[in-house]
């Protein structure tokens, strides 16, 4: 049995950038009023990214710079 690959391919990191950008534009169509949307897809995709890429992605994505 072959050994498991330790890292995900690079395309998974780069594909998230346009995917989140397109998801933001889709979410703008569900705005009820200024700044309030019924459905904000990038948040859901960010949670999936945290589960897929692991805790290192979450700490880099959601931490604030000092």
C-alpha cells in the first residue's frame, strides 16, 4: 500500500481565492438592505476549508495581525 501524501496539492490553495471571490459576488445578490445578506456563502466555504486543510489554515485565516 502506498504511503499517504502529507500535503494537499497546490491547486487546492490557489483555487480557493477565485472561489471565495465568486461566492462573495453571489452573496451580494441576496442583500436585503445595506450590509445585510440572507446568505453569505464565503463563510460556509471558509468553514469547509478549515476542515479540509486543518487547524493551521484556520489560525492563519481568522487571526488578526498585531
